[in-house]
C-alpha cells in the first residue's frame, strides 16, 4: 500500500465505503474537547471489522503516519475525534 496515496489506500481498506473514512481539512471541521491543542488528523476511519482495522493500520504506517485509536471516550489532547456527520 506504500505506493498508493493514503486516501486511496484507506478507501480500499474499507471496501470503498466512503461513509467509513473522512479527510478533515481544518481543526474546526472536527469537534474537539481542548481548544488549546488544535489538531487536524489526516484521516478518520470507522472500521467495521478486524480485517478493516488491520488494513487501515498497514496503510497508515506504510504512508508514514501514526495511528491513534479511539473508542467512545475523549482525549484531553484531542487525539481522538469524530466528525459531526457521524453518530456518537
């Protein structure tokens, strides 16, 4: 996956289901809990299976990105975020 753009690799990892990956462009496009630390993730994925998680991690690491998992809670440093168009 290192030879393809991150966006394409992530979409392949989730079976091209565009509702499972988003690519925020500004910190304000993602809700945050700590406005003192504004981060803009390169991508946010919502895997639906263990296989998708594995493929997303492979894709991100091959492209040189770190992966920050999140499940339900929040991070005081805004490491885990959710776009406003996804249910809680």
